[in-house]
C-alpha cells in the first residue's frame, strides 16, 4: 500500500474567505479531513465528494477526542495510504498543538507538510478595528495563551515582563480574565490601559466589549462574553471607534437564509456576506435531470429555442454533450431567455440570446417580448422544468406559434435539508429569501411537518419577484421585501433598501 501523507492546514480565524489559496487546494484534494471546533464548517464545502470528514473539536474543556487520540488517528489514516488534512483554527503552530501532532508523525515516519493559516491574534483585532501595532502607540507586541494563566504555581506567564510591553493579545483567556487583569495591574500596568474582548471575531456574529483594566471584568460579565474570544490590551484599542469597518457593514449580524439550490446559492451568499450578513444555506430544492433526448433529433425543425431558467440552460447543454453533440446543432435556431441571469448562463457557453425581456423577467415579460416580433407559424421549443406555469406556452399558441414543451429537469426536496431545517429555524433567522415558487412550497411543506411550532413572527420574508410573492401569499404570508428587478442583485438591493429606509 502506498504511504499516505498528512497536511497540517491553518483554517484561519473564522471567516472562510481568510483560508489561504494553498489550504483550499489541498482541501479539494483530501481524502480525509480531521477538523477542529474553530475551523469554520463552511470550509468543508471545498472537499471533494466522498471525502471522509472527522470532527475532533474541543469546546469549553470538553474533548471529542483527547490530543493523544487525535495524534494516533492522523497516523492511522496516513498508514491507510490516505491524503489527510488536519484542519486547525487559526495557525497550526500558534497555541494550536500542531507541534505535538508533527512529533507523532515524525516518530512514525509519516510524511507531512504545513500550510500556515491567518492567526486570530492579528486578524480578529483587525476585524474589530484594532491594529495590533501602530507607530504612534506601540512598537511591541506579545501573543500569550490565556489558557496557561490559571493561577497555578507552574504557570509560565511572566506578567512583570508583559506589563512593560505595548500591545498584549491573550488567546483562550476569557475564563481567566480576572486573573490576567489582576496580575498586569499588580506588575505595574496602568489600570486605565484600554482593553477589548472580541467574541467570534471575523464572523457576522462578532461581538466586542471595550473598557480598561480596572473595569473590563465587570463590562464583560455585563455583556455576557463567552469563549471563543480574545483579549487585546494596549493603547491601540483607542483606535477602534475610527477604524471599526467590519461592524459597519449594512447587513452586519443579520442572519439570512438562502433557500435556492446549493449549486446556485454561491452568488447570493457572496453578495450578502460581502454586506456583513451571516448566511445560512438552507436549500429547499435540488435540481435533477430528466432523461429526455428524443427532442434533439428534431432540433432542425424548430425556429426558436426558449430557456426559462439558468437550470434549463445547464441541463440542455449537459444533454447535448452527453449525447455526443455540441453547440453547432443550434446554428439555425434563434434563442429566447426569460431574463438576465439566464442570458448570462447562456453567454457562459459563448451564445448570445436573440430575445430577452427589457424589464419584466417573468413568463409574462417574455411573452410580451415575443408579441412584438413575427411569431405566427413559427415552431418553438421550450426546455424547462417538469413543473412550471403554462403562461408562456399558452400565450405563444394564442399568438399563432406551434409550441412543444420539453421537461429536461425537475426539482426535489433535498434530504439533508429536512434534517437541518428545524435546527436552523430554532436558532433564529432574520430574513428568509425565496427565489422561486418551488422554494416557497417546500418551505411550508417542511414547516407543516415539524412536531413543534417554530417562532417566525420576527422573521422577514424576501421574494425575488411577484410570482414568488404570489406563492407566499397563497400560504398566508405577505413578503415584506420584494425585488424590483427579478434577479439576484435585485433581491440583494431590495434587502438593502429595506434596512436603509
């Protein structure tokens, strides 16, 4: 059996976009991923299908696996010939016990590589608007494990030396805050020295409490700050009011659920996360192809090919390629699309649509666009979902067109969402976004199947357009937010407008 290899990868401080490019590439190749509590679970989406994922997190003194067992697990998986990623929050070598894991690998003759990560000691203060160094405030920085500072005789923390330095960053020190503060003051640190505690730094649920050495313990107790959090001591904390960029994002802290397919969620997720939102991907539909190829033999008989969604484009092209055809079969066809997103999906294959509605990106809008061109007697093929409204085909027939509707995909409810649905709602959602009637139907289907009622009175419902809104209204909900332009950017703009009014 071939020898495996272990990659010690720093996951960064929490924000998944702070993972290094090399870390992402190795995650994509991994056969086994052994990850910690502070490694953002969203990073596991980079793993290839079939990769084994093993959680070994440590939280509040509770260990899923003792460190010695984690070391043995790394060795075991590597000796099975696997490519193993040990994914650790922050940087593996900054109080991450990465050195202990490598010692075991060296002893067992296991090859390894280390991929450093962005450390929370610097990134978390930066997201709180605190530079750990500044030429006008300090030129010294110390990073200390607060976990060591437990008042034990064997503690190795030299508070006398620390009291003379500019910026102090304590990791894992929340439980020992009182001990840390008392010893810094005892060794000569000015009681008025500014202090900040930052909980869940770099994430949309980030919470920051500031004070000074003499009052920070009371302020933290009042705010209810719990681990994971870091402590920053020093004059640089004074810069937070001016430098606090992250918490000023317009959707900061808003927990927003995305209900569209997991494959299509990324663009909406990215736009909302860039605005500071805490995005929960809760796909209520999964798109699966319908094996239907007979219509391809008749493509040369049609005048128009119509796509009413991005999925229609994707599965049509997929069907072409799987039947050993290519885009040349479309050379004599004119193509119509329902809106901008569908047009962009088509352009991704180098094809420009011949017809697109100007503003109203619905079947009604596309029908209106068709009504302005000669369509009588023309043969139209509509490639779409199995279940869809018939506004367009009926309207085209009334205009004199000869229409054939070909279902090439259908939507189903993902099994994994059934499991996560209740738990995510119980944690509280500020906004639920809906991008199709199917997502609405499945949402209320799952809601009706819950054994206990979930509180949604403070939850906002956001719709991509009037058709989706009509489906919400059928279920007794009037959406507070509706996009004016029926696109993903339009939906994001509507959400922003709601909170800025």
